[in-house]
C-alpha cells in the first residue's frame, strides 16, 4: 500500500469513527428521552436499562453509519480543498480515480461490515432489546387489544413454519392458518395443516375446520387428506405474543430465515411481496455508505473557491436526500407488487452510483 493511500485512509477513518460514535450516542439519547416516562413510572432497574441500550448499539450503528461516512467524507474533502492538498496531488500527476481508490475501498469494507452485522448480530440484539422494552420498560406484554395484523409468518421450534392470513392479538384468534412441519435435513415439508380459523384457549391453539396432509421426502402429498372439526397440536407452542413480534418487526429475522420463509410461502401460493423486497433490501442497504461517498466525490473533489465548496456541500446534501426519497418510493412500489423486488431495493443504488461514476471525471478539473 502506498504512503498516500495509508494517509488518505487514516484521514478518513478517524472522522468517520468520531461521527459514528456521536450519531449512535444521539440515537440512544433520543430513545432515553422517548422512554423516560416509562422508565420512571415502571421503575426499571439500572442493569436492565444498560443491557437494553447496549443491545440497541448494533442496530443504531447500522442505521447511522451511512451518514457518519458521508460526514467524514465531507470533512476530508473540504479540509483537503482548504489546505490545497488535492491541488498538490494533481500537480504530482495523480488523477482523481487514483486518489479516491483507497477511499472507495474503505467504503466497500464498511459495506461488508454492515452486511455481516445486519445478517447475524442485528436481528438477535434488536429482538432482545424489543423484549426488554415491551416487558420491563413499557410493560405491554399481555396487552394490545385491537392489534390486528395480516399475512403473519413465524418460524417456530420443531422446524415449524406457520402462516396466518389474519391475526387479532387482542382477541387471540387467527384465520386461514397454514402450518408446515419441515424435515430438518432436506427442509422439505413432511406434514401440512390448513385451518379456517383458530383461537388461543388454555395456553394452546384450538384450530377449526382443519385439513391435514402427509408428504413424501420430495414434498408431494401422500394418500388422502384428513379432515377435523377441531384440532389441537401439542407441538405448536407459538404464543400470541410470539406472533405479535413476528408481525411487527421484520428485523428479527436473519436473511437465511427470510429466504426460507419466501420459498415456503410461494410453495403454498402466498405472494410474499414484502418479504422479497425486505430480503433484497437487506443486501442493498449496507452499500449506502459507498453510494453516498460516490455522490460526494464529483461535487467536492474539484478545486474551487471556499464559497463554491460550501455551495457544493448543500448540493451534495440535496442529492443524498433525493437518493433516499427515491429509495423510499421504489421500496413502496415493490411492496405493493408494482416493481420487481430486485429493482425495488437496488434501483436508486444503481442509478446514483452510475451517475456519480460518470461525473467523477469532472473532479480532475
């Protein structure tokens, strides 16, 4: 690695690190003020509060690191322009592509880190933090009358995949239920149950108008289906609280679980628009830091006067805002089935990245 590359990485790393720490701290402080009344009213212990906010750090980091990277890039490029360091590099014969190469590599590493955290650490820690908030801080466990959700999926113990078209948490009932018992090795369906409705009674689900199917190792139906007026399954231990969590926070699921849900839902005729878009977005979101860096380079790398640099910072913020607005629109279109899931999650990333690379050459001016 060249001496210049190490210098550029060092000059970018520390501002990004500082901005990330500050932004995560601000997110946690905002959450403290948001839950302050509940913390005092329910007398939550200090140990639980500390554990709750420690568990929130990974998700807060993944949400704020793109902005920390953008602010760090702003600081680096503006500082280099003020001290004529970019001019010196260009006089030495370096083009902008050579200058930004180590910075883009740094953005790529951030993307890889966010991708790994989002698939492994964030779902587990965010779920644990939500449990603490609802049980110990807000004390809402067991409440929630009138809470209704549609198209609820849940992967429970015993390799069970559960789908409910309608779930009423307040009344503890479900409608149009599909339960799949999966082979732990092949992941194929061994057994399938379809019920018109179900109710939570005496700490168990009682399903009505039930039809059962047995499956061969390839997932094909064996024999004739069996019908029951009512049916109770001892191994179905999913509580209404579990379903409420599954219906409210998709971040509780890892990418592998999400892919498995999508596959099984499609096999049973369920249109998994939300799940497909969420799965693609899990892969696309970690690269927002890199895209925001690419947006900043063409605008802030050219050697300009201080007034022009300040104006270009405002333009850059406007372009970044447009980038996020475009992403929100395409995600909404994808979740309604009007846009393919891949393009729903990746379209804004592709468009703004290509445009930034196309205009990067102007930074040689």
